[in-house]
C-alpha cells in the first residue's frame, strides 16, 4: 500500500483515480477545494481542503505522502483557466519537491501529442479555437518539465484524444509521444481505463521524467 496525494480528487478524472486507488487498497489524501464534492467514505481516505493556487498549500497538504498525482483543472468555465493552469503547475511542481515527495504524476493533455513527425494535435483544426489557450498552457507544463526539471521524478500522462465515461476493461495500448488511434482512426479511452493505467504506473513505475500516453 502506498500513500497517494491526489490533487483534484473531485473532478472528472480525479474521481476515477480516487476510486481506482481506493479499490486497490491504497491510502489516499484527497486534496480539493470543496470537500463536500467527495461523497466517498473509506477508512483509507483522508480529505484535505485547500486551494493549490495559494502558495504553500500543496507543500503542507502532500507532506508525508509517497507519490502525488495531480488531476488539477481550474474548471473549463473559468475565464482564466489558461493562466491558472500555468500558475498552479509551477506551484505544484516546486512544492511537491519542497515537501520531499519523490514522484509527481500529472494528468496531461492530448494536445501536445503528435499526429505526424512535425504536427501535434493542437496544430490541426481539431481543437476549438476557444480551447486552444488552455491546451497550449498544459502543453507548456510538459515542455517546461522536459527542459528544466532535473530533480523531481515526474510523469506527464496524456490521455487519448477523447476520454469519456465507460468501462474498466484493463485492455489498452500505451505509447510515448504519438496519438494512439484505433483501426477506425479514432483516438479514445475510458476514464476508468485511464485510471487503471495511472495506478499501474504508481505501483510499477516504468516512466521517469517523460510523457506517455494511452488509447485503444
């Protein structure tokens, strides 16, 4: 059993990660702005209230955990979502290090995945213009880690192009920097299987200071 600090545990992906972690018997410190959004009762669950945008919050709340998973999302209706994504992840990375937690796994985005040798998903017309600033901000989190982070053992886990509620099949493919598509040319993963793969990585680390991705 590991003690997992889970940032954003009440969100879409965070909820799936929380359920998968608890079902596997791990202890979870759920870090959320609104504890009332977590209806789960489990002896292995501790809910800690905090806003990661407030300096010092992450350092205090993840102290004593073995690994941190960040499913942080400022909210798609937040008019400052791109700026908040940039600010929050700078704080998260630095404060996880200050808390002496050795590993950080980030729920990344698919926008920075490649569809050809020099073309990323976000370089195509598949992403609505209104979403692009946020997609690029999350991509910049990855690029910043790749360029500057040499101390923390980080992982940036990009989902498939479409991540939706579905089945927990445990059957999927993993890749590194290229968008995974099926025989129909579609890129999909259920949020349940995404959580399976993330917890597999927690339990049996195979990626270090790099991005990986998933798809059917």
